[in-house]
């Protein structure tokens, strides 16, 4: 995919008279020299892999470090009548935790856009598909929207925690998911752009500070934040709330913030939570 701006995606879709997902699919075909069927089939395979990763979640599995595991199961069995957010929010939280834990346990996941942020998109798409009885085709179309916006973020800023902090990983995943959710709900392309912008700005400045350098703490739980943020921003956009800063400018600002972050907060495991007494003790124990 060759888009380098959100405005470019919207303009292309409008000029071609296509929905966002289709303009992005067409661009993918041109960029990679594949036909529509192949492009759609590959995206559908990713959706299948997300669902399969969700169904293969193991409640007993713990990461090799022993730092994470089992929280997805706790959330899955937590009663909706007890929880504050209700059953739909519970389901999103459980899915995000489960996927993050599966990644930490070296299970097969879909990096979307990265392994550390693999829980965000499935956490919003799987529960929504179940609740709304949505066709796989609709979800796959929304994944094209997510991919198009993700491509722009990668091109203008970064999707790597080592480069731009966690805002570039969980923030990007959240922005992609927010844009995708709007498209599922038949929002306008502008609403997808607003949802993307709001999701990214909400997580701007988020540092990458994995304890012991492992993609476990805080990564697993940050997937929850990314997913819940995506739902909130998609709903705000669908309600007609706009981002006062355009998506491309938010993405550019995210790049600047990432560049200004010290190395200790960019996946080195030296700052933030990794540098807390408990974080350092965990790292020391693993080394010893
Ligand atoms: S803290 Fe770093 S390693 Fe963990 S999810 Fe965020 S960017 Fe990825």
C-alpha cells in the first residue's frame, strides 16, 4: 500500500467513487501487483487467523518469565452483572488480554500492526462481529480500512516502539481499529479519519517501557487501553464529534513526540515501569 496521507486516501476514494476499503484494496492491488481476489483472500486469511488465535487461548498458559498469563481467563469469567462496564466491554477487555497473553506465550497471533499491539484489533472486531452477527466480508473490508490508515502512520511516523514509543504501537493499533469500527458502522470516510486522529491523540506520549525488555508488562494490559480507546473514539466520530487537529497532523505530531523521547523510553527496558524497583527486581530475577 502506497498511501502517505489520510487526506490522500479520502481524496482517492472520493475521486474513484469508492468506499474507503475498496480504494485501499485497489491501491494494494496496484502496489503489489495482485488481483482483487488475491488481495481480499489474504486479508480474509488474517481475519481467520485472529479468530483462530482467540479460540486457541489457553487459560492455563503463562509466559516463560511467569510475568503474565491467566488474566484473560479471569476477565472471561467475570460476571457482567458485577462489572462496571457491562458484558460488551468485558468481552473487549477479555479479548485484548487473551491475545496479548497469547503473544507473550509465543502462540500464533496477527501482528496488527505489531506483535505487542496484536490484541487491539481483534478485541474490538471479534466481540462486535459476535454481537452484531456481522458477515466476515464486512470485517475483512474494515481490515482494509485499518491497513490503509496503518500504512499512513508507518509512512509518516512509525509503528515501532523502539522508534516512537508505545504511542507508535498501541496508539497506531488503536487509531487503525477506530477507523475500522467507523467503517463497519457505515460512518463517512471523514468520520474514520476523525476517529483515527482522536484515538492517536489520546495515546500520544505513551512511552515504551517493557519490564525486563519483555513484551509482557505493561504491553498486555495496554492492549485493553488501545481497544477501549478505539471504541470510544469511533463512537465519538459516529456521533458527529470531530478532531480539531486533522489526522495527518496528529500523525506528524506523534512522530515528533517519538523523536523527542529519550532512548530509555523506547523499548530499551531502562526507563518508566522497567525502572521501578519491582520492574528491576523482576528483571534481576530473570537474569539470575
Ligand atoms: S510497551 Fe513497548 S513493547 Fe510493550 S506494547 Fe508498548 S511499544 Fe510494544
